[in-house]
């Protein structure tokens, strides 16, 4: 009977197009002993405020246990939305009311729902190229096409964007990660941010600003968010990199029409975000723990970024290029003429992992780059892993 059902089973065209994320697959290999993984985008567990969370959890359970273990409102815990609205105003000059915010199960859920509410299958949106692999998966799951726009060291190239808009004049939105972009580590300059808003406003195109790393700034000036310059921007934030990804809590700040649509979509996806996580996050923000924790995370990550760059300088052939991010979690390494997809098998044998650059292009057409995470590995492993990669580059010399 079940064999018969299996034989007859037909899946949707959209699910036939879905591919497992390169990173999820990599995490499986990453658990093998002796492997040094620069692959996953994992925060360093040292950055998790274990003692504070334990204290907050006990306290919240005693104080609010009956509400904390109950279903919550779809838009999220009101006091958390109030705390975030205040914080975003103070830190980022984002002028939004609590009613402009909806909590989500990480930004990932927001990305999925934004794809659903904005685009019909087959319609297109504009992204940076490269872009976050999870966005590619989330949009692909709704049959949304992505048109990638080339970047340089100042972010998305505006002449390239104008060119793409000639060919694709009606994108449903433009999606960008202006701060310490995943995967490239690049920060969009203020000039580019202004130009992007100008181009989008002229044409009436919605802008999505994904900002998981903005608070993790090690160097360089603070650059205003797109959202602070134009309140019509839809802004995505998350607790994953400043508290814990396991708590699965993110949020969207947007105009009311967008938040209402997301609310309805979320009722279909998961009803509401975890109240347990929301109560913890609210206390974490309101009691000032977040402001104490972020500088510690920055110190830890800055030192790891410096060590990885120093190791590149010591162990990579001179024709290997890399970005020098002012924050975030990733370095982007490029060697002209290399094929990092082909190199990957040998890298696994050498017990060092990276994410192939092609994973970050909607059309997978760049093979010269790789993404390295500098936040997760121990200092010893950063040096050893870069040595192994250096040998691999030497071996695959062109
Ligand atoms: C650019 C970007 N957006 C969204 C996410 C998703 O984060 P989360 O779902 O943990 O909030 C990530 C995670 O790495 C990311 O790098």
C-alpha cells in the first residue's frame, strides 16, 4: 500500500526546484573529528550570555510563566515590540511605532513570508550578487526569480542596478544587506545607500534592508541604515547574532500595510513566534544586558578577524584576494581563475571547510570565490585552517 503511494506520489514543481542549502549539507560533514570548518555562519558559543539567560529564564518563568508558556499574539509580545521600537529609535534613528513591528521565527521566516506576500511565482526581485544563501532558498521556495546585481567594495553598483532595471523594470522589491554583508563582508557606502533610495523612490520599488550584523561593528564609521533615511523601507532585524540563534527570534519593521500582510501570512505559517523566546529577549533588551554583551562579542570577533587576515597574509599565495570587513562574521576570498567548487572535494580531504562562492549567486555563475566564517573557530584552528587552505591554493596553482 505505502509502496504504491510512494510510486504514485508527485511533488509540486516548486519543490522539484528546491535544493538543500549548501551550508546545511556542510554542517553534517563539519561534525567529523579534526575538521576545521569556516563554513557555517555560526556565532561563537563564547558569545552566548549563559548566566544572564539562566537568570532571566528563571525570573520570567516565576513572574510570567503562565503567559510565557501560552500561545502569543501573531505580531509578537507587545512589551518586546515596545522595547525594540525604543531601541531602534535610540540606536539607529529608526522612527517606528511598536505597531510597525512583527516578531518572526528568525529573519529566515521573515524572508520566506516577504517572498510570499510580494511576488507571485515567476515574478522577479533584485538582490546583490552575491547574496545571502538563505534568501535564495526562501525566495526559490515560492518560485520567485532573483536578478543579481554586481557589487564592488562600496556595495551594490548603481550603474549595474540601472542597467538591470532597463531589462527588468518592475521588480517586486530590491533586497540588500548593507552592513558587513553575508557573504562578502562588504559595507554599502553612504553615497550608494542614498542613490539606491533615489532609484527605488523614482520607480516606486520597495526596498528590503536585511541587517543582522549592523550591531557588530569593529571598525569604520557608523553608517545610517536605509530605514532611518526612508521610513518606507522594510527592515529586518534578528537576535541571532547579538543573543543566540537558538532562540529563533527576528523581527520586521515596516509600514503598516506590509506588517498586516505579514501578520496574515504568519497565521498560516506558524500562528505566532515562541513566547518563551520573546519573554527572554524582552528582559535581555530592557534590563540593559544587550548593551553589555555586544561590546564583548565585538572584541572577540575583531580579534578573530584580525588573526584570520594575518594568517592569509602569512600563508596564502599572493594572488589570492580577500575583503577586510569592518564587522559581521565573514570574509570573502577570491582567486582569479580558481574553481572553488572543484577545490572543495580536496578541501574536505584536507579537513578544512568553506562555502563555495557559487552558493551565493541565484544563478550559481561565480566559481572563483569562497566564504570563510571567522567567528566560530578557535584561534589555533583559524591559523591551522588557513595554512591548510594555503596549501590547497598552492596545489591547485593555475
Ligand atoms: C543576511 C542574513 N539574513 C538572515 C539571516 C537569518 O538569520 P536568523 O533566521 O537566524 O535570524 C542570516 C543568517 O545568517 C543572514 O546572514
